[in-house]
C-alpha cells in the first residue's frame, strides 16, 4: 500500500527551531516531504495568512483543525454555536465555501462527546459550504463513547450522506508507515470509511508533531 504522509501540529509549521530549521524543514529532514499539514483554525496558535503563504510555497496542502474545543462543549447537545465560530474564522482566512474543504473537529482521546453536537456542527458547516471532519479515539476498548456516539451520528445522518463527513482514526499506533490500511473504526463504519489515520507522534526538541497518513489521493481533494 502506498501511503500519503502528512502531519499535524499545535504550533506553526514556519516556526524556527533552535537548530535554525523551520518546523517544516525539520520534519522533512527526519521523515519526508509532508503532503499536508494540519493546523488549528482557532485559538492562540491558530494558522495565520503568513503561514498559509509559507505552506503554499512548499506545495503543502493545509488540513484545518478546530483544536480549541473543550469536553464540556462537545458533550453538550448543541454544536451550532461552535460551528458558526468556525465558519466565521474560515471566511476571514478566505477558505473557499464551495464544498471542497474539510474542517475537522478534534476530540481528545479520553473525552465524552454527544452525537447531537456532531450533527449540529456538521449541519452548519455543510450549510455554509464546508465539509465536516471528525477526529476521535477509534479504539473502543480505550474509549467506547466515541464509537457509540459517532455511530449514532452516522445512523442519524444517513439520509444526508453524513453531510459528506471525513473521518480520521487515531488507533492503533504504529512506529512505521502502515503497510496495510487497518485503522480502527466506529462500529457503524468500515476501515475504508476512515479517510485518515493518525499513527503516532514525533518529538523535535520540545515540539510535538503528529504523524498522519491519508488513505488515497482522493482524500487530498478534500483538504485545502
């Protein structure tokens, strides 16, 4: 299986490290050229227009992630408020509203979530020309909540094709590029439904970068 390598980080890809390299260049030297880079859309470390231009100069696609959510928010029943906040920030960054760009809600591994929050979040994004994406703990043995709630979301939104949602698996971890596509997935989905797979992390000095693999080139068409 030919894998497509990308990464995600809390801090900017163009941040200078102590060794003089940018974060992007250091990842490239340690691994390979990242095809896409996940960055936060909101919060204190959110991506800027300057960083967008930097990644564009590297021919690197941008995976937009909502990294500043809280468990209190996503375990509630209404994701509309957060979704409108996301839409406003995406507009300010000039992210196209033509149903070609995915914006991911990231749930931490031990969080409880509510499928009604997911429905509200996805519906507003879809209504405003964006594709909803979800990143959650796909190992039901570690956190059964995401398995159950994501499956409820899939079943509840079946008639609208799940709003075209893109899913990222976070389990199992592996130290090398996957040779076979075997990410864990919620019960209502299959492995082929998992578009991306977060396999682990790499640490550079005090900076942590998450290693992510895309299933195929078609997934890249849904990343900015």
